[in-house]
């Protein structure tokens, strides 16, 4: 793939364009319509690629939980040790006297990464969380 820029036009309703221009403005001075369209296209392509079976992905799973919940931390540690080959790192943050936030970095085949995330998210005591995945290695889009 070359880095030659290709031009194309897009037609959209005026209200949609007005809202899009607000998004462009929020993204900062270094962004213009073309840059934001490229960002959105890359995001869509990465999301699509990450949904394919067998694709290697990296992800961050962010969870929030009450650290006083019965043996929850032990359960979370057990899951992470069971998948030590897929858990790259984790960071634990004390939000307040009761709440903790943990960010877990995962790597592996897309289906397995989602399964591990769902196992953690489904653990009793985890209040909420979200997995964000992206392509890993040579498949990443520039």
C-alpha cells in the first residue's frame, strides 16, 4: 500500500455534517475533516479485523469493583494466573476507601481474549468494565 492520498467526495445531510464538524473541532487544531474521516475509517477497519476468528489482538480490560467483596481479589488473581500467557500486565488503582479500578492488558487470539474478558467481567463482585481491542503486530493499520 502506498501513501498516495486519494480524493473522494461524500454527500450527507446538513445536520449530520454540522455534528461532524463539531466532532472535528473537539479533536483539536491538528485535525481537519480529512484526518477525522481517516481516523474513523481506521477504527472501523480495526474493529472489523478484530472480530475475525484467529486474528491476534491486544486489548485493555478496565474493571471496577468493591475490594471488600468476598474473596473477589483472589478469584481475579486466579483467573489471571490461569491465563498467564495471555495477560501481559495489570495495574491496580485504589479509587476510594471501597472502590478499585484495574486495567488488565491482554494479548492473544481474538476469541480467547474476549473469553478471558467475559470470564473476568462475569465474576461476582465486578461492578462494571469494558474491553477495548486493537490489532497487534504487522496487521496494524497506519
